[in-house]
C-alpha cells in the first residue's frame, strides 16, 4: 500500500480567508434565516420566505443578470402515478403548458418566452417534477404571470387532453430503441415489485387511454387535485430586480396556488427485497456496449448531508489514481470507466452504486472484477478511514465554496428550487460543500453495507444468448435474474497492486489574485517564435483560476479517414496514460481535456492557477512521447469500432443531422470510411503517426485568467521545449462548408427504427454577417409557430424543432421532425403547408413585433458572461475564426438590428418556399442513396465569404 504523506502539515497552512470561512459554516441544523449562508465570492442577495399558502420561496437578486429565471419544483413525480394510469405525472407536466384561464391559447406561454429571448422546459422524475424558464429580465413579471397561472388555473382543455397523449406516446416511441430507457425498464422489473419505482413512468396511448368508457380528463384533474398543492412546492426566482420587487411579483401571483395541505408521499418499501439478495441481473443491449453495476441497499442519506459519509466512501472507491480499483482494472484491460456514489435515495431507502463500462475481456472476467471490488472495500475498511483524508476533502470543499462562480440564471433557479425541497433554507447554498465534521462511524456504517450478500449486480451487453429470457413491459428488453456467487479471493496478481490514494500533492496553496486590471480581450504576445500566443489577464470573477488552450494544428490530422481514426487513437492513448496521475489534479480543482478537431488536437487545462503548470507539463510530456501498449491499442481500436457501429442505432434525427454535417463539412468522413480504416490500422502505424504528427505544426495558444504575461510566456516555452522543438512551422487552413447545388437535394438513409427521421437543411447564399443575421432572425421567428403547428396541432411527433443550423459561420435553417406514424413525404407535406401559411403571417409583422424578435436574438447572443470559462471559450472560438478584433458577436448583433422586414420575407421565400439551396434527409427501411449523395456533395466548392 502507498504510504500516506503527512497531510496535516499542508492542511494547517490554510490562507486566513479560508480559516475564516471554515468558521462561517456552523451546524447544518440551525433554523432558516432570511438570507442563506453564501460564498464570500457571491455578490448576489438572497431571501427565503414562505407564502400564506405554504409555498416555500427562495429569491435571488443579481444586479448584473441580463436574464431572469424561475423554477418551480413539486414533490410529486412518477412515484405518485395511480396503479391504472402509468405516466400520469408525466402527462400532467405536458398539459400544464397548454393554456390557463387567463392565457387560454395553448401556445401563448411558449411564444411569449421565445419572443422575449428565453427558453422553457420541464422534467418529471420519480419524486419530483420541475418546471423552469428564463427570459429577458425586463419581462420577468409578465412571464411569472403566465407561469403561475399554470399551477393555479390550468384549463385542461378536452381536445388538448386527447391531442397531447399522442405527444407523450411519441416521446415514448422515440426512445424505444435507446438502451438507457431499455435498461431502466430492466432495473424496474428486477427490483421490488411492491415499490413504486417499478412502475412504467413515461406513459403511452395505452396507459393514457381516452375513451367514453375510460375518459382521461377526469382522471387527470383528479390526479392534479390529489397531488399538486402549494405546501409541497418550492419556487426559486432569479433576476436583477431588488428582493422587494421579486417578493412582490411572487406574492401577487403564487398565493393563488391552492394549498390542499397534502403530505409528500413516502416510499417505505426497500428498493430490493432483502430475501432476493444477492442476485445477478443479465440484460441485453442493442448497442455494442458492456457495463457492470453493483447496487448495495443502504439507509437513506438525506439527513447526513452535512457530513456526507457516502461521498467519503465514494471518494475512495471511485478514485482513479495509481493503485486505485479503477487504475488496476484499466491497466489489466478489463474496464474503461468506473464511478461510485449514492444512487437513488427515496428518503427511506437508498442505494450505493459502483458502475463500470467493460471491455470484452472484462465481460468474460466479471467475477474476477467483483472479487477485486471486495478486496478494495476490505482495504478501505482496514486503512481508509482517517482524519487526514477527511481534512483534505474538507479543505477542497472549502476552497470550491470560497471561489464559487455564478451559473446561468435558469440553472441556478433549477438547482435552488430542487435543493429547497430537501434542505433547510439556510443551507441551500452551502449544502453541496458541507463537510462539517469527521464522522468515522457514519463512514463505517456505509462500508458495513457493502457486502457480497447485500448486493444486486447488473450486467448489460449485446448478444448474451440468454436462455428463456423474460421481456420487460413496453420496451421488450430481454433479461434474466439468477443467483450470485462471488469468488472467495481475488486474483492475487491484481489484488497485490491495490493501494489507497496518498495525500493529494496538487491541492492549491497560493490563492492570491494577480495585480492589474482585466484586459478587454486577448493580445498577441511577442517573444514566442513558432507559435501564436494570445494572453488576457482577467480577474473580474474574483477567483484564482485560469484557462489555457493549446491547439496543435497538423496538416496530417484530417488528411484522410484513416488519419482521422489515427488521431482519435493517439488522443485515446494520451488520455489513458494521463488518467491515473491527473485524477488528483481534478480532485484539486484542476481540469483538462485533450480532444481531436478538424485541424488537429487541442489541449485545454483550467482551474486554480497555482499548480496548473504542473498539469500542463505532464500532458505535454505524454503528447511528446505517448506509450502505447499492444493491449491498449487493441482495446482502444475496438472501442472506436464499437462507437462507429453504434451510430447506426442512434435516433433517426441524430443520424440525419450528422449526415448533413458529414456531407457538407470538409475534413469529415462518413462512418463507413472511418469504420473500414479503424478495422485496418495497426499499432506500428499508430506509433509512426504519433511521431509524424508534430513534425509540421501550426500551433496557437491562449492563456486567460489569473495569470501574468511572464507566466504565459513560460507556459509557451514549455510547449516549445517539450512538443515543438523539432517542428516545422506550416499553415493549416480552417475547414469550410460546401455549397449546396441549386434546388433541393434529397438523401434517404436506411435506419432500423420504428420512427421516421426528417431534417430539412436550408443553406444561406454566403457567410456575410448580413446573411447570417437574416437566418438567425428567421429561426427565432418561426421556432414557436413551427413547434405549435407540427407538434401540438398536427401531432406528428415529440421531437420537433426549428433552429439556426449554422456551421462554421455558414447560415442555415434546420427543420427537424421525428415521427412514430408519419412518412417522410407526409412530414415534408406538413412542412411545406406550414411554410405557405406562415409567409403571410411573417409579412404582417409589425415594426414593434420585428423589433421584439430582433432583441430576443441579440439578448441571447450578447448574454453577459457568468464564469471565466464562458469568456475563455468565446475568446478561443474567435481565435479559431482568426478574428483578432474579438468582436464577431457585436458585428452580428449590429447586422441583426439592420434587417428589414422585406429582406426577411425575401429570405423566407428563397429558403422555405422555393428551397433554393435545400438538403432534405429522411430515414426509412430499405434502399438508400447515401453513397451517391455523399460523392455528389464532396465535389462542391465552399460557400462564399
């Protein structure tokens, strides 16, 4: 076992501010205050209140927010569904959007939100349903008025009740072939049949039957009245308004929500019956993927959120450093990923889960894996509980809380409304970070449940040849349940490699901010020959963090389908070699990614800048000389082959959209060509490719955040010394989009799926800001009416949307439909009919309406940056565009302001009526013209600037 370093010496050198912060986190069980405890880095103001009807509310005033948002969480979910109405909670979620007493038009809410720069949605979980939206901040009150009506005065219009059940059925049908839903159906079937979790949660036309003998609307209203009540709701409202203004808006509207004094439903039954354990569940997947999951029933952990015993144990079991369970299994070629942590927690019972994706060899040796899991659990039980380890976790949590960055308003609202359901108001901001005290007894209580006789193992893989399998209801997934026996001892060769993680050497120590004002945008530094180095000091978010991007552009990266495959395999080798060492960096607030793109490979590192250079240097060393074993090559190549073959099993509209990008974007290749290349490449070829990759380079770097210019130049010298020392500088051109021929091009893809996929891509004539502005504005204006017409009125499918389908600044409209019933021709007819009818409506837009839609587009595009990463990403995209003025969005916004209604109507006619440059891609079963269309479009020239 690895010897632990004397961590306490490091821990007691906490900066004074963190010591102060630690003292600001008293017991989690204090009474709720007016304002929850917040991070010292959080400039927002908060107020908690409870309305007269019992509805709990958290208000957030953020003076800098240009968007406002709200989220209402209801402690009601699919676990509340009546026995004879599976999917009722989900169906009610759909229905609440479709008209209220004050706003009876079914599409009014969506249209209002969309036309004022916002978005909305909802989701139904087992114990919760969450509704949310964001909108331009000046329209928050009007949006709240519409939002609140949905919970106080919904209409449940009879014809819409009957119509919307088709939408729910379409959602069910769209995911019939998705392994996620299919395996969930197995977990439900294999669990405790007396537990509500075993129910079918989505709903379909059968469970939501609507006949004279069994009318749906009375059951819907009854369900709403028996489950929706103000006292089981929690609301979060976020905006730049004062807390008093927000409180006034909320009280005027949400006090009207009825308080029926309902109790939150309890689920006292265990998720697995004890007498059924231990057991193994075998399930068939459609995609070529293999997984092994261990689920241990444990007591509910909700009351332990301030000590987090499950997180303590998961931190060890899910560790990926040298000697960890994952590291040993991956080096043995048995697993590809591993995660550990609390699974479902109903408040009465919970599960602790360990989940792994397996290699083919791992599937064969799954019993060896299980035995090794228990060897590692025993190691944790013996030596894993220590005050030093707890102190390290607490310190990292304190640092993250101290330098918390604000998220998007709608994300913050969703998070807070959900947290308010389970935590005292005073703790909802700090609860995720609390590590209040060392609790060894609680850790041991979790570990005591991780035993071979208290275990449900699930193995999922294709082609398991199950004898006499059962089929799950609705999804017809083959599965089988059998007794479980685990080998008494683990393979000693593997077990001897196990070691608990040492103290983390990358915990940040210097958390000071650099001096100097934030720069308005990056500048190009001199003194770094052979590489463009962009630098921007940025301390506006008051966090000692930075992001560094390095693009290693190589002319060979995408020269062919074979080179594309080799680039992906090279990246896989680098990431695999890095993982064990870099995992400690991730725990310490650093993050990284290495990813292939159209011009080569990008390395990105970010997080606390104190030890960021150590992480970067380690990545560069791996890139310069990657070690690739025969075993790793075989596993990585097979994984790539599996991923390419699995693309044929994606949703139909995923396949149509990907085909469009493959056909039009140079430097991309069809799946068939990449698959053939992946099956043919050799390890020797990969090793040669790795050595050739850096011989000719067009490198560029961005350093942004809490860094000095001198530090940036030192990082650049690291790159040059380690990776670029023998490189010839070349120019690697940016990828381009091919121009469609005049008229409509139609492609038909052969896809094995009950639904029809349809994507209509309507390309602009050039890449000018003016043309991009017209297409962005058109997408904004037609989005809601298209959805309302095709999905809500015509009920053609659940997946329906119109969007700006812009690729590399080439403007386009994308109209997407996936239908369980209609053919491609029927969908296209409906789209054509919509275009003909909407033309007149577009031409009649008033100047005020047009201005409103322009502002909606601009507000989304010009949204204020919330975190350092938002700014870094925007700068990096501008560098890729070679725009040294860093003003693309400002120029596009200016062009949008200048679009006239006549220009918009003309563009609409050219694109949607005449289809002057159209690419229609459909899915079907049988013949396909895919190769011919690909060959035809590959000969096309790029779209003009």
